[in-house]
C-alpha cells in the first residue's frame, strides 16, 4: 500500500509581500490630549502614580502639572501600534501581539499636545509554533510626532498572525494555562505586594547613576488577578475606542487582513451604530472579554492586551526611575497572554550601565521579566533608562 503523505497547513503570504517597506494608512486622533485622557489611561493600566492623575501632587513636582507617562504614547495612536504590522490578506487568520520595541526621543506628552502618526510595514518571517503551527511574525513601525513636529517616539510592533482553525485544533493554551484557584490568603499576599510596590517610590525619587550597580533588583510588582472587567477597562482607556474620536487617513487596510467573519468590524453599519466598529462589542478585540469568541481564535478564555503588557513594562521601569529618570529604549518580546484569573508579576535586574556619548547621558540597562503565578514567562527583554549622574 502506498504511503499517504499528511497534508501540511501553510500560510499564503503572497498578498503581504507587496507591502514590504511601504508606508500604510491608519487612524489619527481628532483632538489634543486632555488631562482626563491621562487619568483614564493610568487607571486602565492600574498605574497609581500621582504625577499622572493628582493635580495637587503634580503641581509640587519639577513638572508643575500633570504629565503623561511615557507609556501614554501608545494611547495617542489609533490601534496601539498594531496597524502597520497587519497588512495583506491571509484568510482565516487572527492576531495577537508579539512584542514592542520603543525608542523615546525626549519630549514629554503634556495636556494640549496633539500627536500624529506615520506608519510603515517593516518586515516579516514565518515560523512553526506550538500554538498555531505556521505563524507569521510581522513588524511595523509607527513614528509619533507632536504638533511642534518634534519626534516623541518610534515604535516597532510585532504582530503574530496565525490560522485560527489550527490554533483551535492544537489547543496549546488550553493545556498550558489552566484557570487558577486562589485562596483568600493568597489574594491577601498579592494585595500586600501591590501596595508595597506603590509605596516603594510614590514620591518619584530618582536613583543616581553612580549608586546603581549590576545585580541590583527592582521591587516586584503584582497586577491582578485579571478579570473581564479589568480587560474591558484596559480597552476603554485607549482614546481611539471612544466613538468619533478618530478619523481614517489613507487606505483602510485592516479590513482586508482576512479576519474570521465573527471578528470583523462592520464599518458601513457602524455609521448608524458605532458599537459595531469599536472592537470590543464587535470586531477583532471582542475575544479579550468574551470567552466564546476567545475560543473561536484558539484562546481558552478572556485575555489581556499585548499593548497593555508593553505599558506595564514602561510604567514599571519609569516608577523606579522617578521624576528625573527617562526610558530611552525598550525591546520586550511577548510570549504568553495575561489570562482571566491570572496574576502578572514584574521583576527586573540591573545588568549594566554606560555613558552614551551621542546623547550625553548616563544609561542603566535593566532586564525585565513578566511572569504568571506559575512562573510561566509572559514577556522578557532589556530596557534602558537615563539617570542623572
């Protein structure tokens, strides 16, 4: 009997190739940053730094007013940096975030600023993963400029595009991420850790470069347990999710990505009912807070946003660095989503320090690790922060 070869699932990236290195369109916010945009952001990211929400506290700092955290840069985009990494049609696919690399140029974001974004599709590769078999890791760049034409930051976002049917068949996260059960004692320990981190530098004191040594550890931060409510709050903290807050500039390429019908936005019907286009009620983001649609894309239950994971990292380092510190570069890769019921822990070690002759700054390198209560690594990567000498 002749041996029958098993058919192998593949990704057809033909339509993606034509976009390589080219600029892409996307949304732009209509109105300048408002103080309550910043407050809503830190609330959604569970970042209780009074510099970003308490006007009395902020008035007594070197800034003299509420300023946005560096993580807020992504809130000034429409689509939190994912747009330029999702180009070309691959039918039957979905996406999750795979990582973000940031280069911050210097200007802080203040109430009244209006940022504009320029976007470009960078590159991609296809690899086999335990999660979904053949998987595309595509990268896109978003350049953020303020109304003075100053470059605020460059973000290179990685989008993980995969065949939803294959992810359902493999059931990787179903096997590796069981829903945890928490005792009251354990939850109390999480809350104590959370408060200890808040109290570790609430006044925004900045360590001096000369006092920081390799091997030093940052206080551990705990976020969670995550819930459907916390995921929905994350999503609503992004300004672009507010009805009528943005406009489309250039061709609408995201509608052509090849989403499952259940995960598409209905732009035409959304002109009458905007709930059909806001992503959470209808669209690619509905799986985050809806278990039925999470399972449809190969995820066992509600899960958090990769863009928020990137914000957690930036906020974690910035809190330690205080009011005089400034994150210059971050390159964190995401490996595991934040699932409903899980607690996320952030840890970091100092791995090096150097003088940057170009910037004339003293930089400290931290290796940041994000993990679950089961010690599964969710994200990992280096972050460089400038400190006063």
